[in-house]
C-alpha cells in the first residue's frame, strides 16, 4: 500500500540515522516466506557495498533510494506491504533484509520488512539509476508538478482522470488511495475524461494534490485496517482518520452531508467518490 506520503515518511524517518553511516554488512534475515526480488544476487551486492558510506537517503516517486559514496544506489520498492524500519518490526517472521551500519557504540541496523514479499531491492550503478528512474522514465514528482504540467498531461489524453493520476510516467508518486481523496476535494468525477477538464478544474487538481499529499506526510501516512503500514519506528500513521471517501463505501459524505460514498472499479482498482459532490459532466 505505501504511496508517496508513506514512502516520504519512511525516508524522513530513517534519514538522520542512516546518512553518513558505513555499511558493514548486508544480509538476508531468516525467513520461510516468499523470497524477495533482489538484483543482482545478494552475495554480489554484499561484496560491492561492504565498507561503502551511505551519503544520501532520498525518494523517487514511491521508492526509497540509498545513495552510496561510489555513486551506486540501493533502490527499494516497498510495493504493497514493504517497510523500512529502525525499530522492532510488526513481527519478526517477515523481516527480509538488514543493513548493518557502523561499529562499536555507534552500530545500528536498518531493516526491510515485507509481509507479502512483493517488494524489490536493487543495487544500481549511477547510469542505471538515471536510465531507469530519471525523468524519461517517470514524470515529475507529484509534490513539484506545476499547473502547466497538469494542463499538458490532461489535454493529451481522454483517459479517465483517476486512471491518469495513477500513471507514474505522467506524474510520479500518486497511488490509488490518495487519487480518490484528491478527486473528491476537487469535486471531479473519477470517470471524467482528462481532456474534458476545465482550466479551473486543473488548477484545483494541482492545489488539492499538494494539499492531500502534504497533509498525509504531516500525519505520517495512512495505516489501514490490516495495520500493515508503520513508520520507521513501528508506529501507525494518522491520516486514515482524515480520509473523506477512501474505503468509506456506504457512508454519508462528510463534505456535502447528502451523498452516500460509492465504490467503482477502474483499471482493476477500487475508486471511492460521492455522486453528489462529484457529478458526471454532461
């Protein structure tokens, strides 16, 4: 489930503890569950990163990036249930990988935990990082995308606006949960063709994308009913308490008080909206 706010929270949660630290070991944890995708092989990575300093902890869309002094970088995709942790995990049996950092009194560990095993951990050369995750591959980050960029990508397609929001090549970082919340605040029906949005609606899209994502970051993300998402210290996020439509099918709309939240499926993903606030354009 981790989307931009959750991954940004992971990055902020581990940054001060990890930046400047030297990797003394990179190891797999004992785990009987589905193995992770690791590229290249774990022994190869372990040899290449031993003794390397982590010089920057950052985010690219919905990925955590650990940049090393060699110029190479770990790129971690948490996907559905992956977490980057400094503290005790939700449970020990789903711990997958550990970066052992520093020595002596300053030694500590960074863990990757993944209940479903869908996450990936890759070590890329500098050229590979730019090739795979540069601006030719991903659109601008949703936190910096401008109104003019949104106008351009909307004009260029008749796809439903909710589907466009999930296209990481157009704007990077928005996932299914926050797309529903953004469109609700904009009062835009999720099936509206993107090229039929009026300029004022695109301005609202720009404004409320920033509002929703920045507020969710302040709340350290959303921990849903399964309790999977946790921050770096194994604590729940708080933004789920502010959701207006996501996973609230059948409830009264908190915005207008008249509509009842509906659920539809778009591109095999659940979309939640209020039919009173978010009317279809004719």
